[in-house]
C-alpha cells in the first residue's frame, strides 16, 4: 500500500494540529476527512460562530469535515465507518471512545507534546516549563482504553531553554510534530515499527502529570522563591497567564497578569511580596532568595505592556505589595 491510497482520517482542533494536517496534505497523503470540534458561538450575543483552525484549513484544502457533538453518536459512528479509514491520526483533540479508536485496521495513533510516559494529560507543555524542566519532546503512540497510556511508536526529545515560554516551546513542538506524524505513518506503511509499552520507558524519576489548567492554577505563590516563580510565569505565558493581586496601603486589590520576568538572586531586606520600584524603569517583587522583576504585565481591563509603559500609567503611592 502507498501513501496515495492509504485512507487517513485526521482528528484535531487547534493550530498545533494544523501543522500535522498540513504536513500530510503537502506530503501527498490521502486524508479522506478531518474530524474537529463543533463551531463555537462568539461575540457579545453569542450569535456568530467561530470555526476551529483545523476546520478552516481542511475547507481550504477541500477535505470533508465532520464535527460531532458526541463521539458515540450513532450517526457519527455510521459516517466515520463509511469513510473506511485504514488509519486515524489524532493531534490535540479529545478522548476517543473505543468504538472510534479501534475502528481502522491499522489503528489510531496520537501525537502528544511530551516524552511519554511523562506528562500525561491536557497541558504537557505548560507543566514541563512550570516544573523547570530542561527537556521535553513529542511522542506518537497508539490509543488504548486509558488517556496517554498506549504503546509508544516514536519519541523525539527537544530542549527547553531557560528563556523559553509556552509559545516558544509550543511552536518548536508543533513544527517537529508535523514531521514526526509523517515519519510515523511511513514507518507503519513500511511495517517498520516496534511499539513499546510505556512501562519499559520508566526511569527512576517520578511520573509527572499534566492536568488541565484553570484560573486558580495560575495564581502565583510568592513564597516559592525566585526560580520557581520565574518558571511559573513562563510556563503560563502568553496564555492563560500567571496572575497576582496588587494590594495598596488602603487595602485595595487589583488583579495583575504576568507575562515576562527576570531573576535576581540576592538577600532582600524587604518582606516577601513587597513591591520595589523606582516608579520609572523597574518593578520587582521581594522574595525569600532575591527579586523577580516584572518586565511584561497587564492590569485588569488594560492591554499588555512593558514595565516602563506600565509605570507611566500606574503611579506607585505609599506601600504596595502582592498577594
């Protein structure tokens, strides 16, 4: 069988998935359909519908699109079965029921943005950076009954630089992911794979998980120290963004989002959480082992800005701290 007559169904939603779909299309693979999330209502009155990036790209390429509300819906299962796919490729989609992932004769594989078995879950890039890791990667693996636990096909390690934020690592993994999806399909076509149980890839390092991130997850804890706070901010930047609350001497609280910071190790004299600033060029927080300079930030209801622009519009009067 060649790539031209191998019938592939692609499943995905965000930009991260588009790169893999693009790699298949531009590589001449036979993508018979794209499965993605239903259109989302947007706007003040929720009357407009927003299409997923995968849907937009698929329509541009003339690829049929299916958008099931429920993946177990009998009508969707019937449509999917009628596609007679040999292989299904999943990139940044949602958990599939067995009736879906077990349908193609060659199986269903997923591209995951981590080196499995580490960082199973919905937010692997965020958590790898939050935890201060210096390496992450991408993995292709066959789906089975549990989330992110299937047999591993291929893994590619990728370094995380100390200056990288989520967007930086996302973009690296997105490009390499498209290449790995193609390589994985070629290996399957050539019967050149030896899937490995994840239990064989375990090391003496404890397993770390990557659960979904919520608003409360993003609140920074200033008792953590300089490095952990620094990694926390870049692990959530640019989205959904770490946040804190400024508290003035009158007790007024103002939400502040943080996008870029710098580390300064020293022995501060100020209590943890104290704001230190010249009111013009720097704005930093005293921590147990130094200061965290806030270089790119955003007040609630305002646009994101650098620290100098922020201080021009935000006057510091009296004692200011963060919580």
